[in-house]
C-alpha cells in the first residue's frame, strides 16, 4: 500500500493526507503526526492497528477507481501502486 506502514501490534502510518482524513471520518483517532525527516518529505499520520482493515480497503477502492480510468489518463501516473510494510 502506498506510504502505509504497519505490523500486527504497532501503529498504522500513512503519508497520505486523504487516507488519514478517510480514517478520521471512519471514526479512527489520529494518534500522532510524525514530522518529516526533510523538507522534501511528508509527515506520517499514525493510527491504532485497528485502522489497518479500513486503510487497506481505502487503497483497494482507490486502485479500483484508477483501474477504470482510460489507459492514457494522466491521473493513472499520479498515484503510485500502494505498498504495505512493517512499521519503523
């Protein structure tokens, strides 16, 4: 999943402001915001592990919508494939 980091017992992080807003709207509490390491980086938004299914669903739905765009749509290249990996 894009910019999402998690493990079974650690917070779920995302760098996506839209994904973070989706989780807040879904009732998950924003636990913390981790400052970017550099000016070129983005902050990370941390949620409880319980938010993992919601964020995975968010990115699956996003990818489904992107897949329905025309092949030559410039929007297809604006959203990289989502990736998941353990929290750091």
